[in-house]
């Protein structure tokens, strides 16, 4: 049997650490957790992450830096909005609003996370850009397991449990 490598329609399980290239700060890591499993080629991951591990075998480790266009995209100034502070009235009964606070807005298309970037008595400035938008990101990735996706996973477009069966 040919040795499996990372390819479209496979379930890849990886350990990874993501750092910011300018200062080495770790923004995300699977260390101390289960490896991350995903269906390759179905937009579960940022584009550059998949491209850079294509063809890797189990046990192989790769390190790469992605520019923002291959990661979380550029910042969009239109995704920064001023919201009347009175809309936060209910929340402010339980919590104190602060710059840098991350909240989730319930939008018609689903929950949308945002960060408060400034506050006045009348308005809350909400930045809906991904916190890592506009940033280059460095990843160190080790492939720990590979298998063919099940029919069910392919039709759902995401990875299931270890045997490919439904667990959600
Ligand atoms: Zn599913």
C-alpha cells in the first residue's frame, strides 16, 4: 500500500503552534490538547495552512510563514462600526464595557465576534475584523495521523470522530 500523504478529501490530524513572526508570540497552539482534525480541501482551514502541508507524510513537520492574504485576509475598514451605547444597556447591568473586550453579536446569519476598539458615553466602536486579519502568521505543524474521509464526512464537508462516524 502506498504511503498516505496530505491530500484533498483526506482527514488530517495535526499538532500545530502558530506564532506572530515579528515577536514570536504564540497566538494558538494544540499543545496539551488533542490534535486538530480537519477535512482537507473543504475550506475548514485558512488557505495557506492547507497548501503548505500538502504532500506531507505522517510524522513530518513543516514550518512556514503565511502573509495575511493566505491567512485571515486584510483588515476591512467597513467591518468597523459605531453602535449606539444604549444597545448595550442590558449587558452593562452585568458587565463593565472596556476597550479590548471581545463580545459576540447575534446577527441574522449567525453569531459574529467583535472587539471593542473605543468607547464614549454615546457609542461603542465594534471591530468585526478577525483579530488576526492583516497579520503574517508563522506555523509549525506536525502531521500525526492521516486517513481517507468517509462518505458521510465528504457530504458534510467536515471531519467527524476517529472512525468517520457522526459524533455531533
Ligand atoms: Zn457532520
